[in-house]
C-alpha cells in the first residue's frame, strides 16, 4: 500500500557549492586515530509488550541464566505452534524512541527553563548507527537513511530499500524458520527473574522487547540512541547498565578454516559494532548445526574482539568504522540545514558507491510531523 506522492521531490543529488554533494566510503580515508567515543551512559529504558504496546519501565527485561556445559537446545522446537511473529510490514520508524523522549524530557532537555531544545545532536536507533559503522566493509546491502532537523537536533530514521523489501517478501521457508532460531535461543538462555529458570515450553513472541536509551558522544556529536537488549547479568553485584547487559547471538557452527575466517571478517564485525555502540560488554553465542541444534555456547568480550581479528589479514578495523560514522554525521549536519519536521534529507548508499542525498518536502518520507507538538500528552 504505497501512499500517494504529494511531494515536490528534488530527486537528484543536490550540488552545493560549499561542500561536496557526496561522501566517500573508501576505507583508507578513515584510517586514522580512533575518535573520541565517550563511555556510553544509560539515561533510561522502555519495554514493548506482547502486543507491541509501549511502557516507560523495564517490565520486559530478562535475566541471563548460564547454560549447562552440554546444553540440549533444539532451536526448531515451537516454530509451528508456539511462535507469534511481529508484523514486519508495520514501519515504526522512531516512534517508540520519540515516545520515550516525550515521557522523559527533563532527562534530555537543555536546562534553560524556556528551551525546547534537546541537549543532543542526533537521535536514532542503535541499529542505524551499526549500519553506518559497518558501511566501509559492507559489500552486499545498501541503505537509505531519512534525516530531519528539528529544534537543532538531527533525527535519523531508516527507510526500507526496494531490494530489502523484495528480499523480505521473497524469503524462503528455510530462511523464515532460521529467523526464529535466534529468538528460540534467547528463550533457552533467559528467565523472567534472576531467581527463575528459562521456560523453553513457552511461546516465543517477537513483539516483546526491552530497549535501553543511551547517551554518549562520538567526536563532536552528542548522541541519543536506543537499542534492544536481550538480557542482563542476574548477579546483583554486576555493574550498572549498560555494563550488566548481555547480547545473545546464534551462528552456524564453525568446521573449516574458511568458515572461521568468514566468521571473523563478517560476523564479528557486525557483533562488535552493535555491542560496542551501547557499551554492552558481553556477547554470548550459540553455535548450531544445520538442524538447529546448538553444539556449543561461547562468550565474546566486546572489548577483546579487536584482538581476535588481528591475526586475520586485510581485516576490518574499529577505527575505520568509528571515523566513518563521525564523518557521516558531520556530513549530515552540513547538509540538513533547514529546521523543519516536514523536510527529509534522504541519504542513500549502495556498495561500491559514495553516499549521496536528495531533499524531500512533505513527502512519503516525512516521519516527525505527528510528534511536533511539545505539549502533546501521553
Ligand atoms: O524501523 C526500522 N527500520 C527499525 C526499527 C530497524 C531496527 C529496529 N527498529 C526498532 C524496533 O522498535 C526494535 O524494538 O528498534 C528496536 C531494536 O532496535 P536496535 O537495537 O536499534 O536494532 P538492531 O541492533 O538492528 O537489532 C537488535 C535486535 C535484533 O537482535 P539481533 O541479535 O538479531 O541483532 O532487535 C531485533 C532483533 O532481535 N530487531 C528488530 N526488532 C524490531 N524491528 C528489528 C526491527 N526492525 N530489527 C532487529
Ligand atoms: Ca540478539
């Protein structure tokens, strides 16, 4: 159901005199000192329940329960009869995060009594920043990021590319089932309370989520972003959030040197970027065979991943990821100058290309207009 286009799209890469209309993603341009990245701080959190309703609390936070030495996890179990899947056709854009901001304005607003401005330069999802971090090494999937400047802050929200939509709508049965495996693994590892046990007989409902809201700074950019967190360390002596959070992953078991090399080069890059951003220190991975049986469980410490990849030639570098992201945000700030919720600067990138942009006024891409009223109460 495509909406009618009522925009006056510029539709081309605008040529602006003061700065180039594109941004290069070539790795060697970003090989310099690691930029400043402040220790991420959790400023809040929220939950989405089984019906995807927002709650300004941690009711969906789960607890990490360390598995047995020889776990017996069957990730295919329950796929047919105990699986409720989130509707991927519903595009939530930044909505839940904006809702959190409205409910917690005092935590992020500039302290001047009259100021309507947030004390941040960029508001987005963690997942969008992960895509930026991995861009210099991505060879398959491009992205579209919609950027709007509102009261001085840049809001960044992803737009599904046509290629993404096509692959989403034409997934094989096998792929569709394998998407479930990651959530099933979470169910085997997580409990509702630190003293409780996981319940592998229960229903997997992917509407449910617990999200942390993180504040930090990358080079000159004050960031506010939110990311979904799988569980926390149940030990009451664990560090405060995000230091107590644990990211869960599944991956195919590694049998050959080639598979090991690919794991380091591609998968660990994504895992590192996703957990480094919010300061999540531990990643617990279940390695599974082709029948969805977990054959081993391993812990990766986010801060040690860059050591693990050092032996691999021509591998990815954290500094390239972070410098590129900082550079993109600077680029976005110089491009997105008009402060107007109806204006979207659409940044577009495809592998082996530069980042380019187009400008859209009151178009299908507009995503902030329903949120513009600061006195809105909910
Ligand atoms: O509108 C959009 N394009 C997106 C919305 C893209 C990504 C996320 N979201 C929203 C949803 O409200 C979701 O609750 O953000 C939340 C998760 O955000 P995130 O942490 O920034 O996303 P990301 O780091 O990409 O993914 C974290 C987890 C995934 O776990 P794995 O281990 O596979 O990385 O969030 C889940 C998934 O379990 N997830 C999503 N959940 C809802 N909608 C989505 C999505 N589009 N993508 C991943
Ligand atoms: Ca996960």
